[in-house]
C-alpha cells in the first residue's frame, strides 16, 4: 500500500514537472516571438528616421522629432526588455514612431508607405485560436491547460493519491507508523 502511494506520488511529481517544463517552454517561445516582432518594427522605424529629411516646415520637423524620440525610446525599451509585456511596450513605441514618420512622409508629399498595424492591436502573432485575427485570451496555441490528455492524467494522479488517503483505514496513520495503533503519532482516533 505504501509502495503504491509512493509510486503514485512519483508519477504525480513527474507529471507536474513535465507540465511546468512545457509551460516555461511555451512562455519562452511567446517572448521570443514578441521580441522578434518588436525588433522588426524598431528596425523599420530606424530606416524611416534615417532616410527622411526635414524640409523646414513645422509639421515635418515636429513629425520627424517625434519619430526620432520614439526610435530612441523603443531602442532603450528593447535593450532592457525581459518580459513579453516589455517587448510589447517597445513594439508599441516603435509603431508610434512609424505613425509619426508616416505623417512626415505625407507632409513631404511622399507615399506614406505600407499600412501599419493598429496601435490597439498589440497581441503577438502566435499560433492558436483567433477571434477576428486576434489570439483568443488564454488560448496560446494549445496550452497544456486546454489539453484533455494532460488534464485527464493530472486528474488520474490526484485521484490515485486521494484514494490512498481515503481508502477506509480505520486507525489512520498511527497503525502503520507507530507500531501498535495506540493512537499516538499522526493517527489515532480521528
């Protein structure tokens, strides 16, 4: 009986470790994808800031100044970013700068360039269920929490552990561990 309990405990701990490992790997993948997306917009903003010239008008000067400020801020944000939210903030800052550069291009009489994503659409482009093109909250491409096999296995492990504890032992733990079932130790007359 004790061996079965420890075997079930080992299985449950192994399952918990596997689930944790997979969740950490998924988190790293998300952060990596968001970081790459943020860097892409930052590099594009750098190309815009470096290629546009001020024509002396106030509108162009202000738009280029704003774009340059966003470029510096996005670069600083990327340099210190560690979390998904940090990278999303740097991405948003770079997009703001690209909107400023777009304004400058239009004021200069140039083609404004390709369309930019909405500033309200800061969700990373990841696999998984979507709603109107945006990832559905809490469903980052088949998270383990939504995996019936994993949740079933976890439930089975918990059921086995609970069965060991609630297996109808009349004297509680005391019978097994204190040598006589006299009620001492952990068991007794619960």
